[in-house]
């Protein structure tokens, strides 16, 4: 049997910060957890699935007693903000109506979208819907990630590739992927591509280097309100 571990969950609390950062008493925990799910689903639907297609890869949620802060990580911050801040104002009002709380939305720009696993997976899934050549597509995306500075990349497709009667898998790897090394910064994403012939699963792993070597990523993590990423060696 396979004994695979989620690359993000494996590192939470060690080199990765939580995506929801708040504390609640036992009676409120379930309610706030469901609210977090609804917020993420709504923001994804509004910014990723419909215009302006803002290439949002991650959503962080922080709560205090008075305010709910939603941090949106996007490759196209201008589309999230909109002309004169109209889009972000409308999003804030919609989230306030959804949650019944005071909401503030912050934006973090993704400096290198070619090495973001979620954006790569979404792009591959979108191209598969348009019946692109899946072998060439996967090879281009892996090579693009490596050229953008990644130390390793892997894309796994599974399903009725090319409309074939039987489902199959295509696994493409470049560079190294030290999945069992906690200090390794592995970005992972899984997306479903709903094609005419059926659902195709798209999994992406991107190895960006060791946390101890990534000062820029650590700075972005602190800006998002997370703990410092790199753990000192003993």
C-alpha cells in the first residue's frame, strides 16, 4: 500500500504556518471552521472561476475578537483591487454580508507565478479542457518552472487522457524532490479538470529549495502574519 503524506500538512508547525490563524473556545470552533470553508469557497469562485480571473493561489484567514482579516495571495493584484479599488471594496462588502463580521482584505503579490504549484495546476487543468496536447503541455510547464528558478518539478495526470477509453497516468519529473526532508520547501497542489470525457486529476509538486536559503519567502511569510519559516539547525 502507498503511504503518501501531504507535503503541506507534513510541515505545518515546523517550517510552514497554518492557513487559518485564530483561536476559539470549543463551542465556537465548528462554526468558525465552516465559516472559513465558506469564505475560501466564495473568494475562489469570485476571483478564480469568474472574471476577472485574478490567479489567486492561496487564502489566509486571521481572526481577532473585533475583526476578520483575509489575506489573498495572487499573481494579478491589480485585478483583485480593480479601478480605484472598486473590486476589493465590493469583495469586502460581500464578505461582511456573508459572515456578519467586520472584514478587512489584504493582498500579497506572487513574485514568481511560474513556480507556484496551484497556478501551474490550474493552468494545466484549463488547457486540458481545451483539448491541448497533454504531453507537450506537461513538459512545457515543468521546464518553465525549472527556468523560473525551481530546483525540481513534478506533474502527475490521471484520468481519460486524450479521450482514451481506459484511464491512464502520465508522470513527468525534472530535478530533485526531497519529499521526506522537512527543511525542503515543497509547494503542492491538486486540481480537477472537468473535461468532456470525464474528470482528470492534476497534481503538481514544486521544490523551491531549502527554507534556510529562502530569505524572500520567509519575508513574505512574516508579511502574511505567519511564524518564521526556517528552523535553526542543532
